[in-house]
């Protein structure tokens, strides 16, 4: 037999044996844990969206006040080269 055939035969032997019994309530416990994970992920996603919106709003307010795109006024006047 080839290596593939050996692996296939081993898998078939495993699948042909009786499966071990599952503990009662395993499905309900898994469903409850999945629901908790989904709620936590949803809360984190919403928190991240709110923080991103607040950061964008804060940046917009800062930019409107500071106007970083404008050239700042000169700190000193240029020297006068009189007539």
C-alpha cells in the first residue's frame, strides 16, 4: 500500500469504531459560550467605532481651530531697507 492508502485505512478504522458518549448539556454549554463570544465581539466592535468617531470629531474640531493648512504669521518683521 502507498502512504496515502495507509492513512486512508487508518482514518477508516477510526471512523468505524464506536464514538465516545458526549457529556449531557455539551450543546447548550457550547451555544451559551458562543453567544457570550458574539456579544463580547459586538461590544468591542461598537466601542471601536465610537472611539474612531470621537477621534475623527476631535481631529475636525482641532483642525477647524488651529487651521494647520494656513501659513503662520511671521514672528518678526523683515528688516527695513529704507530709501
